[in-house]
C-alpha cells in the first residue's frame, strides 16, 4: 500500500493524468454589463455542516500514509486554516492497518478550526471493516464527517484492487445509523447518477460528492502503474461533472459537493449555479502542497478572486444569490 501511495503521488505530479471534459463548457452565464453590485461587497462565505467557510471550497481527498504525503497534508491543512476552507484527507485504510502511519493524516494541530473529513473506501465494508474502523478513522483525525469513496472502475483496473461491491448499500446504511458524524459518499472521477443518488438517499446518505469525469483519471493512473492498455480504454468512461451535479440535484434533500476536473473560479460558480453547495478540487493543490502552505494559499486566493469576478459580472452579491442563477446551455 505504501508503494502504491508513493506511485500515485509521483504519477500525478509528473504525468498527464487528466482526461475528458467536465461538461461545464456546455454552460454559460448571462453577462450583465450593468451588474448593480459593488465588487468590494461581494461575499463568498457559506455554511456547510454547521461551520462557516470563507469560500465554498473543499480541498478534496488526495493522500496520506507516507512521509511526503504527511508533509503534503500539513501544507494543505495550514492553507485551509488560513483561508477558511474545508479539507478531506486521502484514504486512511493504510493507517487503520498500520497505526504508526496515523500521523501522516493528522492535521488538527495546524488546523484546529477547519471543516475536516475522514476517508475510507466503501468497498472495505466487504473486506472486514465495520463501525469500529469507521469510528477509528474519524477519531484519528478528529473529523467532522466521514467520506466513503466509491471507485469500482479504479478497483477493477488496479492490480491489487478490491472488486467485491456486492451488497454494499445495506452495509453503508448500517454505518449511517451508528456513526456519530455525517457520512459523505463520493466517487473518484466517474460521477454519480440520479439512480445511485436516490439509492444512497434511501440509505440515509444526505451528502454526495459527485467527483465526475473530466479531471484526474484513476483509470489512466492505474493503467500507467500496471503498464497495460486498460487505463487508455476506460479513460473516457464516466458521467461528466456538470451532468452528475444536475442528476444528483434531482434528489430532494441532498447536499451536493460538486467535484471532478474543476480548475477555476468560473467553474466553481457554474457548479454552484447547477446545484452544488460546496465545490471540491484536488490536483490543482497537489504540486503547490509539495512546496509550501503559502503556495497552496496563493492557489486558493486565485480561485476566490476568479469566483468573485464571475459573481460581479453576473450581478450577484453572495452565494445564496448565485445558487438562483440560470445558466444558458450551448451546443
């Protein structure tokens, strides 16, 4: 597992791992030449799970379990604390099975106030994991919620993959009834459909992270690791992020985190207008996080500035107003 974590960071830093289009290119805002808004009064703050965020941004799950990964997580967390945004850690399975690696995920020391999400693969519920391990993951990092990631394509291509996804839904439901923090279910780059979103809602899941197609492509990454053609064959597989947000939005009562290939403030704004309550990004923060927390901060500042300019040019003063905007679909 440690070798795999190292491979993932190396490949994401040094090879082309993105594929496809997110679907946001099909939508445009209506520009307002007379916005009737004071740019300096635009407020991008929001609330999620009862916590105030300075911007509707989540640093999405990336890594953990190695010395370099621990340094990356600390830099991400320091920046999240400084900028007032949310953060999730990478899969903690490696630290559940090797407790001495827990420190590579633990960031509360540098980020006492952030909205922080723990992370486990949902498929591990079919490989001996239960409420004990879920509680352990949450306690390990003093998390506000637990992410269950769904990654069937990733596991199918990964040489060491866990591929038994049978009867996972009732097991997820059982955890939701017994865990003291909310559970977020996310994909890892192939998106979540309306049908799956409805099934998850019936299983008491109230937060879904779309992680749609169009950004970091785990089929490509695992294909590179395995040196086979499977990654290339399946690199075009998935639901584009914009479409996944739209489909999940049809399920009343869901809180949606829009993620998957989002790379700038315009796309953050589009995700929110399409139905997302929070917007996640991962790859854009990885390289900066290998350098310093300051570098991550600069990336966040740029995104927030782009979001504010977008809101200014469509004449909205806050996130609540942005959510009400209608986008134009272009062919």
